[in-house]
């Protein structure tokens, strides 16, 4: 809990002092105003976070965390749990979609075993931060203990800190784990206060049976 609290204490409020200047610069580029849509919002956000008028995003990193979900026991996924380690190996071999996209934008892909339900083969490109061998079935009780949940977050912080010496200007995060749509939907439901049925309506039909 100490690492989590220390990290939270270092999070500053967004500096909006450059927002108007950045928007004026975007509006004066050779394009129709607002034509880049969400990209313009992201550009302003990067400026405000970095407090830099012309930030350089040279070092890009995609952190991909892999873990299994106990809820697969309820047949919520179109694929068996065994696909999780297969996909991790695909990431490590550079053959997954995220690898292709990352290469296209010049980003590094960092693969982390946060809780795959088996011991993966040793690989110098794999970071092992296993909290447990998958979560428990959330349909029968808590998927994780409070200690495990905190450890998961702190392991993520550790991964970032360990990668930082290699250079990080911007990151993307992703997860891999068969059955992940269901717990993700449950979390969204809790955060937004929406009914699970409403959240599930927007989930890809190919990845869930709920």
C-alpha cells in the first residue's frame, strides 16, 4: 500500500494555462478548424500534462498485462482459458495485432504476466509480476482480495518504473485474458451506475455469451 499511496501523492492537477494557446495553434494549422476531432483534444491534453508547448513523443510504450479470469468457468467466452498463454507467446513473437500497430508508430511493446493461470516459458522479453494464477470466479465470490488488488496496481507501477530508464514519453495500456469482457463490464457497471445488461449491449458479441 505504501508504493500506491506514494504514487497517488505525486499526481498533480492538470495545468490548463496553455490550453487557449494550444487551441489557437491548432486552429491556425493548414486544415479546417476542429477537423482532427478527438486528436486535437488529445494534443491539448499532452501539452497540459507535460507543460510543454511542443512536446516530443519519441519514446512510446505499450504495456500489455496478461492474466486469467475465474469467471470463464461459467462459459462466458467463445474461447477456452488455454488461449491466454497462446496469445502471450504470440505477443512475445511479435505476431499479434498490437505488435503490428506498435511497429507502425514506432512503439515498444512490454509484455507482463500479471496472473496467467500457468507458468509461462522463460523469455527475456517477458516480465513476470504474477499476483496469482488467475482470479477467482466473481460469480461465486470476490474475484480478488483487497491485498491482491493493491498488489496488482503496485506491480503495474513497478513495471513502469523499471521501464522508465529506457525512455518513456507516452504510454498505452492493454490487457489479455480470456473472459476479460465480463469483469470489464462489471467494473464499468459499478463505476457508471449502469445496469449490467446495458453495459453488455455494447460488448463485442464474439467475446462474450452474457
